[in-house]
């Protein structure tokens, strides 16, 4: 078992403990989602992938810092999210997703958009907020154990 696969397994255990029946497993346990939240994580032979809806980031342990993948995933669980939807008429053509780190600091997760949209129509913008799924203090100890494990395996 490679390092990123072991980390995925530890994250899976943590999620089972805290989200139980809301945790959905796909593709022989290599892809996990938490209910209808849009938060997901997957693992294959090469990399760990962390995502929210269509926005996601791949982390190859050979080239990327796996600590960043762990931080990104747990920020998705413990931080509020700001989703800005852009419309042309009634058609949503672009979504920008950000984590709210504090009152004045945001981390851009990414932007997802479609190519085909009625570009001639007026653009409208709608901002939605999603609350955190779990209190950071609830999982702090387990997250630190996973980070320490990852750091020792470098």
C-alpha cells in the first residue's frame, strides 16, 4: 500500500466514525462522498483527489505535498463555503467556489463553467453560503494523527 492510499484509508475511517450512514462509497471503496454535500475524495494507484462538486484537485505524492491535500479536505469539512453562481438569463454557466478561512480571507477552490451558454444575455450573479459540516475541535485530534502519519512517511 502506497502512502497516499494509507492516508485515504485513515481519512475513510475518520469519515465513517463521524458521518456513518451519510458516507457513500463508490468504485470499490476508492471514491467517497458525504451525503448531498458535494464534498468528495478519491484514491487510485497514482494519486489522491479532493473535490467539491465539479471543482477538484489531484495530488500525486511523488510531486505534490500530501499535507496540502489533507489540509484542503479537512478545510472543506470544517470551513464555510461561498459559492458564486453566474447566470446568463436563467442558465447557470459558471460557479466559483471559495472557502471562508476567516472574515476577510478566502481560499479559491476553483471555477467550473460550460462552454455553451447564451452569451448575449445579461449576466446575473448569485452568492450562496454553505455552513461547515463539522466543528474543527471535534476532529482535531484525528486530523493531527493523520498529518503526523503523513509527515513520518515522507
